[in-house]
C-alpha cells in the first residue's frame, strides 16, 4: 500500500469545520453493521485488532476525501490551499489523485512479491493494469479479490491505504448489490459496468459488506456439514494393527495382493476401493451438505487408505461404518498375523481446533515426493470428474457444457480462478498448494481468459 505521508491532512480533518462531515461518513461505513450486530467500535477493535480498525478508518477517510459539501467545499482542496506549501510535489499529486479516486473490487494476478501486481477492475470490465506495490504483494495470492483504490502518481499506479481483502462470496455480494442498485439484471453480469461517480457514492458498501462478513464469522463461526459419498458424517479414523511377533511386512503385502479391493499406489501404500459401486453414478447429495470423498480415474470410489509403517498396518477412513467394515475385512484376511487394533478418532471440528492452536496432527511417514504425486493424481481425478457434472457456480451446468457460449466461458474462467485461489491458500510446500491447474484451462479451451 502507499507510503505517502498524510499525517498533516489527517490532522486537518480534526478541525471543527470538518468534524460533522467526517462523523457522517464514519457512520455510513460502520453504523449499519454495528446496529445490526448490536456492537460498538470498541467491540470491533477488540475483535479485529487495532490495525484492522485503522485500515477500516482509512477506507472511510479516503471516501471523505472525495466528497464535496453543499457549498462545493472539499477537504483536499481546502488543505492544499491552506497548507499545500508544506508538502512536496509527489504528496500533493497523491492527495489530488485520492480526491478523484473511487473504491472498487479488483482481481489480482501476476504478483511479484515486493514489487508489483496486475489488478483487473471487476466492476468496470476493463483490462488488468500494472500496480506498483511493495507490502500487499507479500501476502496476496493469485486471483485474490480486494476492495481498493488505485491511484495514478507520476506515471505509476499505486494502491491507497484503505485495502480490504475480499472473499469470493463477499465480492459477489457487493456486485449483486450494485447491480440491484442500478436496476440491472444479475444474469447480465457480462455487460455490467459502473462509472467512477457511481462507485464513489457506493464507497460505504464495501466497508459494510467486509465488516459484516468478518464480524459474523467471529460471532457465529460456521462449520460445513461434511458427508462422504455414503452420506455419512465425516469423522477421521486411524486404525492401527500391530504386526504379530515373527510376522514380516512382506507377509502382509503378500496377503493384500490377493485382495482386489486394495489397489497399490506404492510399495507400502494402498487405496481401499468400493468395487461394488464401480460404474455406478454418484449418489445424490443432500441440500446444504459438502461432499468429502475421492474417486479413482475410472470413477471407482475410494473408501480409505492403507499403509505399512514399520511394525504397524494403518487403515485411515472418514466414517464409523467404514472403520467397522475395514477392520472386519482386514482381521478376517490377516487373522493372527496382527493384534487387536488401536483406534483413534478425530472429528472435523477437532482437526480445526488443532490447526488453530498450532498443533499438527500425526501424519504417516511418507516420502514428500511420493505424497505430492499421490495428492496430485487424486486431484487430477477429482477435477476431471467435475468436468461433466453440474456446478453451482456455472448455473448448474457442467463446465464442458458451459464453455459452449461466451458468457459460459467467462463463468468457467471465474470458477477455475476460484478453485486455483482456494488451492493457493495452502502452504506452497503442501501438495494441495503446489497443484498446477493449467491443464484444466486448456482442457476447457479458456486458457486465453487466465489473466
């Protein structure tokens, strides 16, 4: 964000003649949300932290810099006339640029940390512009969306101080609200553009939507209703079978080779397949649930994973019935070669709590390169299966069907950006974060829209 010094201008706004106007703007940016949630500014500060409140105040302050009173007065004009001689030429240029600026939703790409990014204004349907930026580029990810003001200063585009990171859902909410406000049909998004004057008037909306989402998430955190393909509630089971005395790994491997349901992915790692459902269509999902499951390239559901680690055979599954069925299956096949299983159970909520507290759940000792290959193969199969399935973001048509029209291709590009952005939320060394989505763009013929 900008490092231009505005301290004198900020002091100037505290003069009596500007205070009523500034209070009005602050109320527009904060008031609707605080009233709705029955909070005050101190509550917000405690929940979000002083730095975030300072950024939100900056959003309101920059909005005020664009406004004119009934008599045509403006804070920037008045300050430069009264005290402009104190500022250098670049700072005065920056203040004048803020005076004419507007807030909008931008999609960022081609990020060079500490240097620059490309920003595409999603409300004016323009081409991406190069923005010189040092701080935000160190945390932003490809296809992130931000609410910001881009101002030109001495031949460069820079970001003003009031920058808000927007979720995909929140940015869509802003765009839908603005379409409603100007009387456009939401299905006409492809031709939806707004001018600077409209966006200046809409400035408080960006703060309202961001603040409402952030505070509601803290007041009422929601956990999705996760189900596997059998419709069962997700719980993570690790069932550990200790090898009996004298039993070697190769003895266990020899038996597993006789069991078609266990398909080897490496010398000591197997996918447990649901062969009874091979070739069957996916089961319908309940409304309001999120599916958590994996299939092989040929569509066969994966019920769990099996791994040999030293003197232990470990079955990992995501539901109680799969734990019971897998345990019964393995005990029947292995008999006295293994002891009674040791079972550990973790709910999805417990995993989230462990993540939030910095505790790392035990993970199988698998070679990082092999783990990356397995995860990427799984994602290849998963995303390929999506191509012919209805997708909500594509108005419940499949990606292959959607790319038949220009509007559909644009929706597909946004869907792919959403997937890619979510993947990059993972640590770059995590196989989920290092996955390359390039083949999907080419497979669907929309690589030219990856900008």
